[in-house]
C-alpha cells in the first residue's frame, strides 16, 4: 500500500515586516515586564534564526558566548534535524548598532540579566515567567510566539508559533538570499529539498537571514 506523501502545512505565509516593527516598539528593555521581554526575545530570535522552536528551547547559557563583536550560540543537544543529518546548529550574530531595538545580542543580554536571580542553577536560556521558574518547554515557547504574532497582527487562527520558520525563510528568498545560504543557516543538507517543498511560500495577501528580516 502506498502511503500518501506528507503535505505542506501552509500554502501561504505572513510578512515579517509588521512583526519586526511591533517588536522594535518593545524598547527600552528596562521598561518591559518579564513576560513582554521574554516574548520579544524568543520571537525575534525565531525570526532571525529561522530555527525550529524545539531548537530555541535547547539553548543553554553555558553554550552562549558574547564578545565585543557579537554573540555565538551553539546547540549541543540533539534536534530533529541533527538526529537525521548530524549537523548541530551554531547561531552567530553581530551587534545591530544601527537599530539597537532590533539587536538580538542586546535583547539576549537584557534577558539574561533580568532572569539571573530567578533561574537558580537552571542552565537553559528560556525559563518560565512565573514561579517556580524552570526550563520553558517547546509548547510554552510556541505559545509565547503565537501570542506575540497575534498582537502584531498575524492571523493566528491560521498560523501557529512554529510558522516563523516559514515566514523567515520565505522572506529571505524574497530579499535575494540564496537557498544554499538558507540551508546552511538552518542546518539542512546541501541536497535537501525540505525548503522548496515545505517552507518557501508566497505572502498571504544567520547574519544573512538576520539582515534580510531586519532590513
């Protein structure tokens, strides 16, 4: 018996530009609640990295290096992609000095500082926003992102928190970023057809992807 091929989840996607504009307004960070700061950081990182929510949930403080030039985030826990390809994600971003309200390095720094006294010995970057403060699950992070997308005007009756991956990679292609670079950024192999089959979608009405999203 022939199994039916997996169908793409979405036939269209949304424009990241209004979402980025909404996130930019959530600044400066010392005026934001922990809930709002958390939502901004996870949504901004989801957009500029184009990684799965599962990957974001695996980020650990011990694998984050912040220097004068920017930030490096290594994922050492198995992800859905790494289990298949053996490729473990590494995210690298420079300071976005032209627009500090869009800079993921500053956003993550602010988040780490805000949560330092709340996390006790918890090494995973994203923690819940209420007591007892513990590692945020994939479902929790996805809910944060979905709520943020809703506030920014995205139709969340159609698009979930995981749709940032579709929106970001499709937007990067529209801005002229090659499919090869997108594959490298998100951990797909050079011969993978996952992007073309499941992610590259028309609009519904690393640093390369990062710049494409924020420009």
